[in-house]
C-alpha cells in the first residue's frame, strides 16, 4: 500500500483509509475487528471515526463506533496506527450530543476530545477534525448558500463561535499532546482560507486536512478547493467515493439490494437528485465495457487523483472490503479517463 503524509505534517498514512461509520449499527464488534485486522494486513494504517458515528446518527447508537474501535485498538501497537476522529457541531439537530449544546465552544471541543479519547482507549489522536462548519453553510446535499439562515426567527443575527476561538482551542489540545494534527470537514474554500489566514496571523496550528465528499457524481472539490489544497499544502481525505454504494451499480442491477439506501430509506438526500440514476448507469456501462467492475472504476478514479491524500472507504462485509482495497491496484488508462470526463460534462455533479 502506497503511503503519503498529511499536509504539512510528518504523519505518514496509507493512501486508503478505513472508515468506520457502519460499526455499531450495520456491523458488530466481531465484524469491526475482522475489518480492522484485514485492513491492517493489507498495509492500511489509517482509521477514521467520529463521536457521532454510526451513521445515520441516532440517540441510541451515538458513540458506539468509537467504543468499538477502542476495543480493537487496545490490542494493537498504538504507534503503528494513525487514528482520526471528529467533533460534531451545530445545525444537525442531534440533541443527544452534549444535551443539545452543539456549538463549537472551547468547553464543547474539550469535552468532545476527552470523551473520544476515553472511548478509543488512547491518550492521543493523530488527527482531530471539525466534522462540519460552525457557521451557516450548505451541507450534505444542499448546494446553495442562503444568507437568510444568518438570522434567527426573530430577525436577530445568529452568533457563531469564531474560527479563531476554534483554532485556539485546538492549539491547546496540540500543545497538551492530545492531538498531533488538526483538520476540517465538509468545508468550503472560504472556510479553508479563513482557517489558514487566522492560523498565520495568530501563530496557531494550521489545518493539515480537509475531509469532503468526492466521487464521480460529486466533484465539487474541483471548483476552487483543489487550488486551495495545492497552494496551502492541505490533504484531501475523500469520503463517500462510492456515493453510498450507488456507484457500485448494485441499486441499478437490483433496486432492493441490501445496503444503506434500502436499509435507511429517506436518508442521504444528496443521492436522491434527478440525474443520479442515469449517471450511475452510464458509469457502470463504461466500466463494464472496459472489463472493470463499477466499483473498481469509481474507486480507482478517486484513489489516483493528484489532490487526494487518502480515500476513506467503508464496507459492511469482507467481500466488499476486499474489492474496495484491491481496487487501489487498478490504474485507469488515459483513454478511459477521457470517457469518464465526457460523461461528467454531460451530467456534471448530479449529487452535490
């Protein structure tokens, strides 16, 4: 497995990262152990989790994923694992997290890291990320900024915890040795540049990573953010490379296939837009015409993009996991990539 470093740090990670958001809902502890052991044996040293996992978030499952990862981690050589987690924030309506106080205040960020470290049974995280912005931004299938959301129902302007305050708190965690590097997730070009600017002005830690959705049907990263990543030396951790399983084409082949789409109906509005099904069908046809599975083509495309630091994969069974990891060895020809671009130009970003 090829390795890379995160942003401007010396933290070495595998180009494929094992995501864990199914642990505790779709996967048992035994499943989790098997996946983690297999990934480690394939050269993957990078594990991604979050305090709000598993997904979809529910009061009765909240924190299970970190707890399960922690049970496994205590049996491993900690210094051989690169472990990342995330603090949940505002605007997602999850009152079970910190009793509904979901702002990214100093106390809440510190509470989140302490609780995560306890569940993960470790003294430190290699990477600690803000799961989504504190401020008003379009998220998870929304794609238009709405200035009206800057105000509450009384017409008063909402108060957001500043990026400077967030960075100052993260700086404390780095100084205390609880966190090696910091990052953001589901961020915009404005947000990334503000994190960089404020870090430089106030001599605070720079973000090393951004964890955003990136796949054949969601290439919004390419509109502005990729230049930011290049110029600011920030690693993209691409999540949802198979678009919640859609790009495997299993729901085209059998709409009732077992998976997140059929198990959690009504979830993930990002993939309910008009051109999703036609785009999946077009990409699947192209893959098969080139003797590849749709999964292999979709994953290889993301794995080998110049701006992708590491790609976060997930699976609910070992067969899926083996195919997902094995797809890293697939290299797409220039001719095939050109055909992918033609489909993209015809149906651009159907799942933003």
